[in-house]
C-alpha cells in the first residue's frame, strides 16, 4: 500500500493533476492596509517636470528692434553730419 503524502492533504488513490483541478489562490485584499510611511533612509521620488520652453518670438523681435535702433542711429548721425538737424 502506498501512503499518502502528509503535506498534500489527499487520500491515497485520489491522485489528480494540480494544474487542471486546483484554482489559483485568492489574491490578498490590501485595501485596509495603511501605506508605509517613508523612513529616514528613503528619499522621495523625483518630480519629473517638462522642460521650460521660452517663447519663440523673443529672439526675432529682439533682432528687429536692434536693427531698427541701428538704422535710426545711422539716420540721425547722417542728418547731424549734413547739418539738417
């Protein structure tokens, strides 16, 4: 006579395939479990922020303003040289 495995909980002769008949164990319900508080050796997760984008109009407007100031300066300088002003 073959003795049953004492850890299996089955009677001898009641051998069956575990994969076909046994259902998976139920998942643990952790909804009431409090979330762990960070300890002294843990560091917070890094905050990922999107890179700051400057307005694309700043550079072209600055270039136009500088060119307009240079042109106005040249016109005033030429007028002063001619004696009109």
